[in-house]
C-alpha cells in the first residue's frame, strides 16, 4: 500500500521540529511587521502580517518535505502516487468525496455553532477568514485563493496524510494514527466551531488515501473543498446581487 511508507522516526521528528520552528518564526514575523508598519491601516497590517506568516510556514514546509523525501530516496512523483495506473478512477472518487463533503461540513458547522450557543459560547469564523474579510479587494482575495486552494492542500495533505499518518501507523498504532492526525489537523486551524467538521474531513481524507492508494486523491479533494468554501465565503454577496438582477 502507498500509505505504508518506510519513514524513519528520527527523520519524522526532525521534520516536525522544523515545522514548529517555522511556526515560531512566522509568529515572530507577524509581530515585527505589525510594529514596523505603523502608518498602514489596521486591516492592511493584519493582512500583510498574515500572508507573511502563512508564506513562511508553507514554503518552509515544502522545503522540509523535499529534504525529507530526498533522505528517503523518494521523488515527489512517487510520493503522491502519480505512477498509479488507476489514477483517473482515484481522481473521480476524490471529486465525488469533495462534492459530498461541502454540504456535510456546512451542516456540521451549523450544528457546532448551535451547540456553542447553547453552552454560552460565541461562534466565530476562523482567524484567517476574519482577517481576509476585512480586505475586500479582488487581487487580495485572488492571492489568498492561490494559497488556500492550491498551496495549503498540497502542504497539509503531504504532512498529515502523506507523512505523519503512515509514520504513526507503522509503529503499530493504526487507530492513534487515524484519530491523532485528524484531531491535530483540526486543531491547527484554531477554531472551535470548525473543529468537528475539520476532524470529520481529515478522517475522510485518510479513508480516501487508503481507498485510492494515492496521495493525489486527498490533495485533489482538499483543493475542491477549499475552493468551494472560498467561493461561498468571499463571493456570496456578489452571487446574491447577480441573482437579484437576473430575477
């Protein structure tokens, strides 16, 4: 199985340590940029610092993953499973999963919001969404679309499903690998309202990975999922106005 990879535990620990360091550097960069740009408006300062931290993390993650694969004498081509003969069928399955997950995630999101209200908590959007909603220009939204719809799925699926999940599974802990990586994936998005939907999403990505035997399938499904959510979050008002004109 493609998900059963000969990852060296020491290399996995070094990779995780490097990612933690990149997160720290990104957070420090955010603080420096906010104080170094006093004349800019608050929304723009938040946007710039946000993109700086996200860029640092994703670029470092890609570099570290490339080094990790080289240490294991594996190419990106083999890592994502592009040599699979059943690739088209796997992508079709990913398309179906991606389409089904969008309404499911929305339903779980709404349910989580209602439960939070019942216990006296206030549902809030993810920090990334709140920052980008304050900057309504199309170029900024498009730049975020590239990061969210293309870059993030590649990085996150490579790390969580491609490396961490097989590494823990091969140590003899398949259930811990499944639940642990899924919960961690949801936790790094730092939002209580989306914790359950993202956990379910991550679990489905693992099953899709195992079913198709190619990492390209969850990457593709993740791209579709993020793309659909991006359009709903940022272009809903434009769609509503267009529908009003047509009707």
